[in-house]
């Protein structure tokens, strides 16, 4: 019923209006997740000419014919709400005046047999150009990429040449080195099955580093669907650019710490917020009297960039600030970018992107500047030394914490999780995960989504208490864990809850495939299945459980992958596993082969070598899930009586 009403409402919009609204949606959806939050709806409506207080927007949603319960809107929900607002407030006449003329957009029709007739997707040409040039610059020396590069930024080269997965795999390893074992990438003259394997490897590996790949599959990438290729590439590039924006990699970031600010509060800042502070830090030490609060409108006249680049550049680079004297904004932006080129940092941006305030590309530009020339060491500007600060509270993110964070982000939680403990203190991310694991499990009317500044602590604890209650209802082992522990960021107890969320997610998928009576598959059954699969395939390896020391050499995992897809493993690449390095090499090969065959593995090679029982269990479970999926595909759809 609701869907049909949305269709009726949307019929009142022209195709151009829908395209314009999609552009607005993508602008607000800065992380490319495919969703905006209800709290961001006001920003989107403001762009199209309607400025309303947040309480009025929420009241409107609460009293309207909508089913938005998860605090997130996809584009279709946004479109439906826009029409509702348009009907009530009659602001449609302002629409064309408020939307900037859509320059630099390419429209592509539906590119699959199931696409609705007339379906189009708008693709921002500037992103196509920026990502193509970034790939050209960073992969030009890779011998495997020679016949793909250089990409022509102005053509469909990017989509055509990503079709076999090799460029995507290379970009993932550029973003997070070592994610994919290069030995598992199919190269040379490839048939359709080898191409599909590469693309499956790319999608599952991207997911393992925190990319949200919902609705992105190997077939979409092979078909070169521009909006999906660009969406995946942006996530991969963004993760790589922001991965080192932290205190562990750059202790000099302590110089951005404000007076009387607790170090714990500073460490909770997102990479974007840290980059804004970094820009302001250098502006304060330059002749520019500005400070910024965003990476769009505040930098659109190039003045901030002119002074930032001058401030961070080596003095022998010849960078000047003379571009500031240019009155034309586009010419000034071009001259600024020429200065950036002197320090090899002319990436992502064109003059138009600067003037128009393209958030994505400006974020990428600033992150690349930071990674190249952080300028946080002691110099003649009399900067404070990082030794002036207490570093005792600075702790590097553990492998386990990073893996959990990547898993959460790949589930599409909003906002993205940057700090495992501090980002969970209000319970909202945890509720989203419960809803993914068991849709409808969360009664959102019991969840506090906006916090009163005087009652914030108690309201967040109340949410966390409800999160623990849901865990107990799901039969999690949470003895001694209360909502206050989650709010306090208790490391051990928070990890205990997060692990059980991930475990429940994995086992829920497996149980749907393996049973028909709602029975939850036990870990013992996974081990039994693995041994039976190995035995029936003529393999000699076996495991006694997920703490079996023999797992460290990866033989059982590699054999299991080959048992599920006979002949896929090249045993010439498998090492004896006598030394730690041989064990690690085997573990890398095992995980990449599992992903290549469709298993959505999040665990890391070290987890296998060290026989981390929890993570090892998820590897076997994911391989089991994939095997059951393959059998289901071979049987075809179940006939209904």
C-alpha cells in the first residue's frame, strides 16, 4: 500500500526534477552509503528551497503516511517525503531557482534486463575524471595494469576497464595494503568465469575493509554500471585516504589539541573533523585570517587553499600566494591547483569542483595534502612540541577492533564508525546492527534518537540498557554487562557485546540456509560439517575444533575451499607451513581464495596463524554459508504449492 502511494506521489514530478533531487540526495549522502539520516533531511530540503526547524520536520514525519522507523532514508523514501512536503508547503515553484544548473552530469539508462523502462542514474562527470586520474597516477608503475592505463578521464574508460576486476583489486590493495593476495588474482586472457571470480574477490575484499557493498555485485561491475563503479571506488579511495588520519600514525596531530580539551575527547573526532582542525592549525600560522568549518562553501574562493598549500610546502618548492590576487574565481582556483602541482598534490579537484564546493572531491584533496605534507613537526613557527602533551592515553587500534569496525561499516550503519568504543556510547549503531541481524527486533519507539543537553548522559545510558536487554533476548551471554558499561566504553565488555553481534549475524545467515525450523546452527555443527566436507572430498586434513593448533598452517581452510569448489586451489602456491612466514603466506592465500569463491570473510591472516578461535570460527562459517548458497542455486527456486 505504501509503495503504491509513493508511486502516485512521484508521478507528479518531472524526470528533470527527480534527477535534480537525486543530485541533492547524493550531495547530502557524503559517504556514498545510499542513505541519509532523518536529521540530514532538513539540509536536503533547504537546498531545494524549504527551510524548516528540525522539530517540525520530525513532527511532520510522525504524523504522515510513512514507515520510516530506522532513522535512515534511501532515495525512494526521500523522494516520497519531498512530494509530501511539496504538497503541504507548496514550495515547488522555488525548485528550479534553488537547484544549481546541472552541469557535469551524465545520465545512464537502466543497464540490466531487470531495469525499469526509463530508469536513469545520474553520474557526476567530475568524479569520473578525478577517480580516473587518481588510478592513472597511482597504478601507472604496476606491470599488471599497463594495458589498462592511462584511462581516458573524459570517456567511459573507467567503467569499461574495471570490468574484469583487476583494477579494482589493485585499488583495494592501494587503499589497504595486503588485503588481497596477488597470487589469487586471475590475470592474462580471462574467460567469463575468471572475470567473475576476480570481481567476487574485489567485492568481498572491499566489504572486508569496511565498504558498504549492498546492491553492488560482480555482474553490476562487469556490466560497467557507472553509478555503482563510482560508488565503490569512492569508498575504496576514501578509506585509503583517511586511514592514516589518526594519532598513532601522526603523533604531531596532538598539536591540534585545544586548550582544556581532554585527550579522550580529541581522539573521538572523525577524520574529517581532524582534517578541518589541521587546515585551521596551518591557517592560524599563515597570513590568512580565516578559519573554516566545512570543506565545501568555506573553501570555494580558493583563498584558504592558497595559504594552506603555501604553509605546508617545503620552502624550496617555489610555492607562492600570488594566486590570491586573481579576481576570477575559476582562474584563481586553477592557479591554486598549479601551486599544488609543485608539491605533487594536484589530485581530485578541477577549478569547477573548488568553486562549486564539491564535498567528496574537496575531502579527497585535503586528505591527500595531509598525507603528503602534514607539516606537524617542530619548525620555525614556534609550534609546541608533541612532548608537551601526555601520550599515555593514546592507544593504537587493535586488529580485532579494526575488524569489528570494518564489519559494522560494511553493514551500512549511519554514521560511519571511526572509533569502536566512543561511537557506540549512545546505542544507535548497536540498534542498527540488531535490525540487520533480525529485522524488526528493535522497537524504535523505545529508542531515544535526539538527546537533551541536560539529560544526555542518562538518555544514552537508557539506550544502552535497551541494547543490552535486546542482547539478552537474543540469548547473548551478557552476564555482568550493563548499559553503563557500554556508555563508559568499557573495552572488554563492549567487545563482548560486539563479538556476539557479529557472531549472531553470521550464524543467522547460516541458519536460514542450513535449517528450515528456525534452529540456530551451533559452532560444533560447523566443525562437523567442515570435517565431513573434507572427508567426502578425499582430503586428509581435519580439525578437532576451532582451537586446534593445526589450523595455524591453513591447510584445513585451503583444503575446505578446494572441497567446496574442486580444482580452484593451486597447490603449487601452498607452502609447508613450517615457519611463521610460511604460515602467514598460507593464511593470506586461504582468506583471499575464500573471498574469491564468494565467502564474505572479515578475519585477517594473523587470526589464522595465531588460531584466534572466534575469528577462525567465522571463517569456517562463511565458507559453509557459501557452500550452502551454491547448492541452493543449483537446486533453483523452491516450488510453491
